[in-house]
C-alpha cells in the first residue's frame, strides 16, 4: 500500500479557486484503478492551507495514475495554476506502508 501526503497554502484571494480545483482533481482521481483514498482537507486553524491524503493499492497504480496523459496534463496545469496564484509551498511525499493494523 502506498500512502501519500501533500500540502499547499493558498493566498486568501485564491483560496476558493484552489479549493474548487482540488475538489475536481479528487473526484476524478477516486475513479482510477488502485485509488483507495483521495481526500482533500483544509486546516481549520489555517484557512487556505490544504492537506491532500492519498492511498493507493501499489506504487504501480500510483505511477499509472501519474503517467496518464490527462493526469500529467492536468497535474502540470494545476501546478502551474497554483504557482500562478502565489502558492510556493506545494509538497507531496509518498511512503510504502507495511502491514495494516486496525487500531479502532
């Protein structure tokens, strides 16, 4: 299983546009093979600070997602768009997880 964590902070003037863009990306990504979770959250203590949580069945599934022409174009366009809106702290990190343990 692959877990991915991303963050970005939107300038107040562009937070609504970025919120809508991230929602559209999440909705489309959830339909892809191997996507087990794609969640966009907003930090309640810092409005405009978004957290993107992904869970993929495998690195191959995540890689296939990133390799799709429409995704590559959309991601490239989204990255360019958010940078054009003043976002400078876009980060995404992925980890390969071991055995799943149900805590609750």
